C-alpha cells in the first residue's frame, strides 16, 4: 500500500503521514525506500524523518546492507511513541486493549460485567480506560484515540434487543467529552477486516471479505482498499440472508435466516437442549473439548446453509478471498472450512488464483481487539481515505496525531 506524497510545502502534514504509514507496513524501510514508494525526493524524506525523530514518534533501527552500496538505517516506530485503545462491549464482558502505533498489543484485559443502563455502562468504561492508562504508565497525550465496538439496538436481532436502552453513539460521545480522546464506532467484522488489511494476512489485498462467526454472522467488506459501510453503516448483515424459505421465522420477520443455522447463538441454543449452559451469551465452547462430536454434528447438519451464504458473498463481491474468523477457537474455524468443502460454484472459481477462496484468520482470537484499536490510527494516518472520514467519529484522530507531530500535546 504505497502512499503517494507531494513536494508542495503546504502538504507537509500529508507527507508526514505518508512516511508514518509506510513505516507502519513493517516492511523494514530506509529513507531511500520511502522516497521511492512515496515519490518524494530523498531530501524531503530526510527532513520529514528528522521531524518525526525529534518528537520521538520513530527511531533509527539497525543497519541494513544494500549490496555493494553504503548500509542504510531501518526506520522503526518508538515503542512509546503513540498508542490507541480498543474497547469491545459485549453482553457479559468488556474487552479493553492498549496497542502501540505499530498495532502491537501492549496490554489486554477482559472484564466480566453487568449493566442495564447507559449511565451504568459509561461509569464502567471511563474508569477502565483511565486504569489502563495508569497501569501501563502510558502518557495520555500520546493516545491518539479509542475504537469502540458495541452492538447497537436492532429490532431484527434477538441479542441486541437486550441493549435497547443503550445507545452506542451516546456512549462514544460521552467518552470523548470526558476523556478528551477521539472515539470511533465500528462493527466487529469491519474492525477485524481493517486490522487484517493494515497489519494482518490481507495486507496485499484490496478486495476481500472478513466473515465473522459470532453470536450473529456478519461480514466486514473491504472494497478497493476501503471498508464498505453502506447507507446506514449496516453493510455486511449476512446473518439475515434467507437460506431456507421454509425455515423458522427469524427475529427480523423473514423465514430461515442464516443466523438461525450457523451463528454461535444458534449453536448455544442447540447445545442447551442437551446440557445446561451457564449463560445464554457466554463462551459457547468453554465447557467442551476440542472437536466435541456434539458440536461437529451440529456443524455438519448446518454447513449447507453457510455454503449458501458464502456463495452469495462471492457472487455479489467477487473478492480476492474470504477470511474466516470471529469469536470461536481455531479448531472450530478449521472444522467449518472442512465441512464447507467442496464450495459451491461461483465467480470466485474463475481465472487463476494466488490464494484459496476461503482462508482462516491466523490471529482470529485477538483480531477484533486489535481492530478496535486500529480504528483511530487508520483515521489519523489514512486521511486521504474517505472511508473513515465519513464514519462515526467523535473528535478528530487526525488532529490528535498532528498535536504529537507538532509537539503540542
């Protein structure tokens, strides 16, 4: 993902972000490499790098030999240069993560909680963020922002009905006003897709889908290097695709939706008929061993419906690949892929392929938290990308990073 710069003086802020974006790719780049990739002169790059070194956002790493030429210094992010926070609010727990600007997890905590109102939730989140900053001894002026993942009320979904009195926009706004940190809202699937795109297994893709297996089946749609959000930011609601017109009525009012067959909520309801689960929306797998036959039998009986869903996604979007992840252990995701083969025929089987049609996320268990923390960084660095300029954001991550660059915290 090369970030083209410009030599116009008034575009210095853009060029500084181009340099940071290139370093964040993790490709072990020198000044000369960045000049070549951005189209800026070496002298311009040298001046920009000096500015970033001065405010401790980056540092010079080890020497790299360039054949017979003079060795060059690799540029790296400072481990304490800048940070972001990822929050994920679920029905019975909150995940909170601190990442550095490279996307590395510095601290990750899962808190079991109970809340019923916006005030109760906010009174949990604010001290959690402050405790995280204090515990990790993080300079709050170097925190670019917060990414918040939280299901919004949707009368089509049985699960989100329990959060009817909680408005994610209100929570985001209050966090911004109290902590003075930009807050960005996004879905779990889109955040996971973004994390894979920036630092994960989809770095070389521009058109892919992250299929998220959670309490509902959702999809993060990366189209031409941008998250496709749709008219009302609900794009990717693949769980409400009708896969069986003779099936049971879904909470949305339609018959036989995919959520009723392939979601973790559907799996939990199935298992509850055999054994008692401690909580309807807890970890479905915590009381089961790897490859438990009761789970595999359920998967075998319902895999055909998920095959229909994947076939629909492929024919609609013609992605380079579909990445499978979500709130499920690695063995379950691998079992899904096994049960889906052979795939239905679609446009994705046309032409030569460099990657399989469906792959497993290599870091599925952490990718959502990393994705949440990635949101403000992506907005701060990728200012030329309209995908997140138009997203739900309270505060300005771009301005927050500008204060760091200009040494005006």
